[in-house]
C-alpha cells in the first residue's frame, strides 16, 4: 500500500496531465496544431502564435462606408472614414428640383405641400366647392361662360347667314370699300364691306360698314361695327336689310 505521500504525488501527476490536456485542446481550438510529438514545453510557442482580437478578414465595409472623423478596422486593416456626415436635412417642396447631397444623414423632414407652392392656387381659380391643397374654390363662371359662348356663336351664325345669303338679303359683299366703288351698281343696291379672318375658329369678321347706292355714290348707312360687337352687328344688319 502506498503511503500518504505517494498518494499525493500520484494525484498531482494526474491533475497535471489533465491540465496539460485542457491546455492542448484550447490551443488546438485557436487554430494551432499539436501532435503527439509536440512537447509540453513547446506549448508556449503555440500559444504565442495564436492571433488575438477580432477576425476582420471577411469584413465587407470600405472607407467610404465609414463617417469622416472615425476610424475602423476592415479587411485591409485600419482606415479613416470618408463618408460625409450631412446631419439633419429638411426640405420644403417647390416647383424646382432640389439636390440631396451624397453621404449620411441623421434624419430630417420633408414639409407638406401647401398652396404656397404656386401663386395660382387660389379660390378664384378653382371651381366652387372643389378643394386643392387646402384651398376651396369659389369660381362659378364656367357654366356662364359656356352659355355666353353658345349665344355668341349663335349670333355669329346669324350674322354670317345674313351676309352670305345674297339672294335673300339682296346685297353685295365686298372685301374693301375701293372694290365696292369700282364695281357696277344700280340705284338701290345694298352692300356690306368686311374682311374675314379665317385663321380663327370661329372666323372673326372685321366690319367696315353697310352701304346703299343712290345712283351716283355709295352711301354709308351705319357706323363702323366692332368685330367683337356681334349683337349690335346683327341688329344693324337686320334693320338695314329689312
């Protein structure tokens, strides 16, 4: 039977062997190779070869991903950032394009679009009860303008019929006063002098006047008629040609 001293030595040797095995496994776990021929004394060199710190070999960041004024370690080593720090960016919508600078922003706001974006967004330019960007329209003239346009068109058509229907109206049409005076005429003949602008739709009539031939001269029967005064023109034409 071993005495107490011998028992203590065996326990210590077993403990030492267990410790050696634990150290060996830890060194292998750190990427170092230990074979059966590696001595315990060589473990120190193996430990010295263990790389410390974080493995950045698979890092994907680059210099322009890191803010200016900061440094970091990437796959190629330590670098200083080059990404611009724009801080807070706030924008107010407008009718012109606005540039957003490249780089990092910590946030910001884009203001809501309001009627101030265009001076034409006002009540009198918007149909009544229609709201655009918070402005409720008050314009009611569209229907009235349509009715007025239809009435004016009707007057134009009436006037055109009077002027063009030579057989019924019994008068001659001349583009100029000079052309009328040079033409043959009989006493009592009636004529109208006007120019017609066919480039517009409907055509615009520029009236010179209505005339009657007294056997010697053409006598003007009415004052000049404005091209825009169609109602007056129709009334005068009807009165003269009755």
